[in-house]
C-alpha cells in the first residue's frame, strides 16, 4: 500500500508540474486573468467609487461579497474556538499570560501600544489612498492587545481590552458589514451596492463612504476575533 501511495503521489506531482509549466508568467499583461475584468477595475475605480487605490475598490466594492465571506470565515474561526474551548470552570492563567515583572519591557510596551494603535487607525482610514484597510488595521490593533496580554499579564491587560468583548466585537464587525449591504437593499439597490446608501451624496462618493463603512466593520471583526481566539487558546477557555 505504501508503494502504491508513493506512486500515486509521484504521478500527481508530475501532473502538477506539467500544468504549472503552462501557466502564464507572473505579471503577464496578456494572461487571461488580465484580459477579463482587470481593465474595468483600473478604469472604473475613480469614476465609480472616487477611490484611487484600485485594490481597495476591488476588494471592498467590486468584490464586496467575497470580502464579506472572508470576514465571516474569520469570525467563524473565533466562534469555533469559543464553542470548543470555553467552559464554566475556573482555571489558572498559564505562564504566557502572567506579568513579566520587568520594568523595561513594561515601559516599552506601554509606550508602543498607543503608537501602534494610532498607526492602525491610519491604516484603516487611509486605505482608500494607500496600502491598508480593515484587515490590516484590525490585525494591528489586535496585536497591541496580544502584546499587552503577554507582557503586562492577562489580568492587568483586561483594563485595555476585556476578554468578554472579543466575540461580541467580532460579531458587531460582521453585522456592520452585512448591515451596510442590507441598508442598500432596503433603499432599492442590490445588496452591498453602496450607491443606494441614504446619505444624499453623489453616487461615486456614496460608494467611497460605503467602502469606509465596511472597512471599519472588517477592522472590528478581525480585531475582536483575533483577541478572542488568543484568549481562548491562552486560558484553555477558562476564565480566571
């Protein structure tokens, strides 16, 4: 059986290599993917959504359903950790979540956290114009909470972000994203068609603001879920 398995794996490997040799070169402008909708994305970003960052327009507008699905996948991972790990039993916090008691690391951590969080907000709100967005900004904010958990200790870092808020914040992020799409649906458009948001602005600016709203939802969802997963894994689901 082992020999047969190795033979099948070898054959599949050869098939993959042969298929890979026929793929277009990286960045090839004549590749099928570049000839399908890419030109429309490039030409339409400013006209349709008043957004110079084409990637942001593509992810949060043209392919908004994909990004909503990705946000829900992230939240589902946090929900799975909650259902599998959380228990009413009380337990001790492991070494990773105990204060390090080092003055230098404490001071450096406390000084770094607000700077990183400020940069994270810039990443979220400047995603229309430069690389960034909700996923990146949410992950950066979550990183500051995780840093506080590991350096300042699980208990002391609760003042910065209570563990109980992780899952609700993640759910709120998904609700904000889906809610923007639902509002557009209520006002006569398709779901996630931001040009139907009732803000009294031109259509391109409505889509610009719609992108910002959903990016904020993504940031909340990613931040809350990542912190929730970390806390559940750190404590084994037990709350001290």
